[in-house]
C-alpha cells in the first residue's frame, strides 16, 4: 500500500525541481562498473559509460610499452574527470607520468587531477589540466 502525503505547494515545487535536476544529470550507465581492457582494470565509481569509454581511449592513446605498465585506472564519477592510476609493481619509470597525462588530455580533452600510485614512493599527483597553454 502506497501512503500519500499532502505537501505544501512550495515543498512540492522544491522536490520537483530537485527531481528535474537529478534527471537532467543522469547519464547512460554501463551494465558493469569495471572490466579489464588490454590488461588494465578500468573502473568508474558510478558505472558511467562515457567514463569507461574515456579510460579505454586513454589506454589506446598511450605508447604500448607504457600502457603495459598500468595495473588500474579508476575514475571518480563524483568529482568528474578525476583519475587514479595504479602502476604495476616494479614497472614505474619517470616518463610514465607524462605519458599518462598526455593520453588523458588526448582521450578526454583534459582532467580535474590525476593521482598516480606506484611502489617505492614513486607516486605523484598531476594538477588539473584541460589542454590550455600555461
């Protein structure tokens, strides 16, 4: 049995407005939130299809020998275009951070930050970049 509640018109308008905003922000979802692509585990926090497609393009945009060093790429759907990239143990090289940054810009037009996790204290954070000249 569904219970109905009478709301003041102002409250009903606010609830309808929030519903309309949420619906407008809805994006196509994938049937899964993660899968392995070319040996790299990719995952979207909210299973957003566009994020999973972008992460596939990131891997494709990287030189093959650099892409093979990646273990995972995770996109934080709540922050939008924020990535965490994990490097396979023992496979970090200094130029990898630039290969990742360049591939993200090529694949998605830019990002709101990239965190690279690597063993031996080699991890780093890359500041947001939307391909604009410095």
